[in-house]
C-alpha cells in the first residue's frame, strides 16, 4: 500500500469510509510529510498540526458511531493565504495585514469542512496575489519542487508546490488571470479554474468589495494531483452560498458530446510555442484523437483584441487601487503595479464602458466558436521556462511575459473554465496543456483531461521520487 500522504483524495476517502485507514492516520501521514519537506520548499506558510489532529480524532469518533461521512471525510486540505479561514489571519502576504483576523470561513472552506475534510494550513502566495511568481517579503519565496532556479508559478504557487510535494491532496486556490493554471503547469499538477459564478466567492475579511474586473473574472478552484480529485473537489466547492449573489446553480454534469470536437491553438501573432510546449500540445492532441475526438487547428476569434482589452482593464483597475498598494503592498507588488500602469494609457469613463460593451460581442464570438468545438486545446504559456521574477524588470519585459500567458488571461477575461493538465517533463521541469470549454461545461474539461492524463502516464510524485533518487 502507498504511504497515505501519496494517495489522492478519492482513494483516501474511500479507504477511510471502509475503515481501512483512520482519519488520524491520514492526517498524521500528511503532517509528517509537511515536517519532512516543507521547510526546504516553503509551500505552506502556516501549519495547524494540533488542530488538524484533534479534528481527525473527532472525525474518527463520528465514523465509529456510524455518524454521517461526507465525500471527503478525513481528507486533509490547505487554503491559499488570501482566503478566509475562521479564526485565522488572512494577511494576503502583506506585513501590513498581519492582524487581519477572519471571522468566518470562505464558502469553499466551509463546504470542504461540511464534506468532512480537515484543514491543515495555509499555502504561500505573492503579496495580494498580484504576481505570476510566488514570493513576498513576509514569508519569502516558494521553490519549484523540480528545480529551485525555475518558478513555481503564481499566484497560487504555494498550493501547487504543496500538491506536488504530497502536502495534502486538495488545495483551495484562486484564479483571476491564470493564478491556478500557471502554477499547476509549473509544478506538474492539475489546476481547475471553474466558470465565473460556479463557485461562490466571499472573503468577509476584505475591507472593500472586489473591483469590477475581479467580480467578472476571479474564481476559487482546486489544485490537485489527479483529474478525478479535481472533479471530486469541484462537486464540493460548487455548493451554494447566499453570501455570493453571483453564484449560478448550473448542473455539474450533462451529456458529454461524442465525438468531442477540439480546436487546437498552437500559433499566434507570428509566434509559435516553444518546442517543449509544442510537443506537449502534440502529445495531448494525439491522445484526444486516439480516443476518438476530432482535432483540428483553429484560432479563437478576436484573440489579439481580447488580449489587449484584458491589459487595458488591468490598467484601469490598478490605477484605482494604486494608493492602497503603495500603502500596504510589498516592494515586488509595487513594481508589478508600476509595470501594469505603463502597459497602456488611462481611459476615460466612456472608453472603459465601451470596452465592456465590446467584450460582450467578443464573448458571443467565442460562444459560437465553442458551439462548433466542444473544447479548445491551448498552451498554458507560449514559453516553457519563464525566468524568475521576470515581472520585476522593465515594462517591456513585463509586457512580453503577459503575452506569453495570453491563453490564460483571455480565458479569465471571458469568465470561461480552464483546466491545466501535466503531460510530462522537459528540460527537467514540468510541461502540460490547457483545456478550455464553454461556460459551465467543466464536465467536458474533466472528461478530456482524464484522456490526456491516462495517455501521458505522468505522476508528479513518481517524477519527483525519480529526480531525488537519480
């Protein structure tokens, strides 16, 4: 039998329900693993070992008395540091927010607890989750488990590194422009960005409501090691919560089209993907084709315009938030803000409203594209290895980095769901692909993700074990 910390949530919960493993054993195994490797990688910023062990003992008592067992009974989980856990600090990676105590659980956290899952700690992220790299002045840098000179991605880099290292099978993360998918790709794990509105969003500790762009694009979703765990987590995350009036009661599963029609996006703006990224796309396309899917090359409509529109929206929102970041952000967050503000000139109110008006037309064009193609298969990043702290240099280098991540940011701008799936290693670090589907068709993403996962045979834990032993 595998060590308990190596099991995915589906297997762990099944064995716990069948009394083959106790909740205490599962939690102890993960906490022992945390003790063994976390200090070297800085994936988790806080660990609630005593509290988690007490909750596990209570979960075992309820199970022994034939009490109700939820779908994740006894399964350990972590939460990104920008997400509320009742009685814990939500500091957003900012020293200025170290006293920001959360009075209640965020919706996804509460849903996990009610499903029987056991909270063990918080994962690292950049200050205010503003970067595609996970480093802040309060907790320091999270290292990529495969290569300390490579980025762990961001902003949910701590969650992705924790998943890869075996520090629990389910990790609550957030994504407003790629913050689940980029670190998952960087660390060789699975990252699901749900449709905006699928998972209820509310952080009561935040001092102001989210800005308009975040209201339309920002989501919470799971980072896991397997696609089936992402599916299991989504079923729990996606429960209703009255604190989010934008939550949509959409069905989690519908009839999966057969055959699936896939649009492969591999060239844009005179650039092709890096060889390693192109090879991952070819591998995923071949796997889908061999499974009976119809794969043909195509390009999302108005892609250049949408990519530029997203950047202009970022400038508008950053300009309004700059005073707060100057006051409470760290040096790295302030530099990112400076680079964002130099991407384009500020717009007046009429120009900003016209952009949102135009966005609906582009969304309609994508909807028609996705009516003809059940899925899009895209890069996560056009470049395989993004240099560490690439966002801390000139505005020109920052702009080029954002172009590399255009397949992430455009999908988020339209509120679409996206799934990052690893396909293997290239040059010693993970590589993979992104799948995109219509709004609220995460079931199609997950079905296709399982095909790619099976064909690749990639296991992040096996890959890390091989790296360590070789």
